[in-house]
C-alpha cells in the first residue's frame, strides 16, 4: 500500500485494536493470475508470539481452493472515511478524502473441523454474549450445527506484515485542522463524525 510518511502508522497494538474494531474485512487471493476477493468478518487471535486472523468461506465460494495454489494473501480492513472540502481551508487548495485503512499480508491455510468449531464458538461469544438472548454454540442443536459446518470452509492467516495509513489531514495547519473537525461534525454523516473524532486524538 502506498503510504506517505506523515500518514503511516506503526504502533502494532493500535493497529491490532483497529482490526478488532473494524473486523469486517476483504480477503484477496489469486486465481489464474487474477485477483479475487471476498468480504467477511474475521477474528484476531494470538498463539505464543504469533498473531492470526481466522474466518470461513462458504463451501460454494471457489476462493478457498486458491489457498492450495498460493497461500500468500492480502487482507484489507477499512475504518471511517470522509470527503474533505477545501472550502474549509484558509488557503486555496483542492478537496481530498480522509480515511483509515490497514492491510495485512500473511500465509493462509485451511482449518481442520475442530479448529473451525473453536473459531465459530469464539465468534459467537464475541458478538452474542452481551445480548439478552445470546445465540451461542452450545445453545444451537447438534443437527443444525453439523448441517451448517458442511457448508463452510474455515481458514487462518498467519500475520507476516501489517501496513497502515491514517490520512487525517495531518498536513494542515492547526487553524485549518480544527476547522475541518468542526465542519465534519456538522455533516450529519456518521463517517464524517468518526473521522472528526479520530482527528481530535491527533491534536488535543
């Protein structure tokens, strides 16, 4: 990913938190020299000193078969993004777009059934445990679970490299920077407000 120095983020803990928060990702692999992608939720886990992403494809999705041909994958996570009008600057310039994005490169492999069950159990706990009537692995009937397991293929990605770009108007002077925040907050768009909040963290 092309990352100008002023937008580059290298704090691993911050990036792992970003992945946890923005868990709906895009995984890209190669098939017949052509990139293909699937959008799906992923879980982050750690085994000893190594971090992994885990998830599952629908069995009918041919992408999982590409892992046997080339196990190197790209996983993209995106946070909030917003249009930045240059009318918010005190000087003449062109509009731009602010955003947060994380790219993870790693080695992928297919999960065994037991590993897949463990991953699905963890995913249900993450997204269901706080609900009034949680749907957890142990609350579902064995027959339903067996049927559903036949329709998916689990995988894991051993994380080998993380690249991140947080483009948050860092190149603007303090006056324009805070003016951008004020205008983003008036936009009435959740993404715009989220970008404003991220900008506030940069300059108190």
